[in-house]
C-alpha cells in the first residue's frame, strides 16, 4: 500500500527515505537502491539522502560509489557518527578476498589518488584513508607514523584512536595500545568497535 500511495502523489524526501529503509529491513537490496537513488537524485545536498544512498551502494556492492558518497557526506556533516568508519569500511571492502578483479583494480586506482591527495595536509579524508590502507598492509610502524598527526587533525574521531591502539597492539606495545583504546572509548562511546578494541 505504501508503494501505491507514493505512486499516486509526489513523494516527499521523508517518504523516499522511509521506503528505502523499509526495503533494507526486508532484505530487498534492489528496492533499497531504487528508493535511495530517487531520494539522492531529489535532494543531493541533503545529508540523510546522501547517507541512505551511500549505505545502499555499500550493501549492493557498488563500493566505489559508496566511497564517493561517504566522502561527500563527511564534507557535509563531519560530526555525523561513524561516517569515517563507513567510509573506510567501503574502501577496505574494495580489496577484500571477495572483491572482483575489477573492484580490486578500482581500489588500487583510488588508493593512488588518495596517496596523491594526502600530500595536502588539509585533506584529512585522504590522509585518513592512506593511513588505513597502510594499516591493512600490516605496516604497523608506518601506520602509527601516519595516524599520529591525525590526532590533531581529527581530535574527536574515535577511529584514529582505534587504529593507533590496534597498530600498537600488533607491535606488542601494550601500554600505548591501552592508552589509545581508552581514548577511543572516550571519544566514541556510541561506536561498538571501540569496546572491541579495548577488549583486545
């Protein structure tokens, strides 16, 4: 009945977002994407529409679009909870074991682009993703060197502290690992990953 009602009148942004969310909850990825895309096309400058679009892209495997959307969302609303977590999650998924060769090639291209952009100290998204990529290379010493300055650039971001804690942990530097884990909890009490980090 909801689809019928939307077809009989001009849907509001709230209607489109709600329909996309219902599709997500029902596990209907195609319908989620369809309504999320309509919401995004209707109001590309609305943070909720961008977030719904980014989430739908991520779940449908359109990872490069998800990365672009989450970066756009960060620039719109940098204080939004977990936006950098979602951004790095989409970026990392592009070179995961389940990624196709085309997606992995796109990851390498994007990684090179972020590395070039990271030369600009003001580009905190590129610097963050460069550091995340190095962390997942298991180059923990370099990851610490890259994430360290980001503490000043992103003072409220728990993900910086999570990565620092885990990098120190994998280097068996337990005192600094505990210090950064405590800071992660302090800065991101609503982020469940901070508690996993602390438990390590």
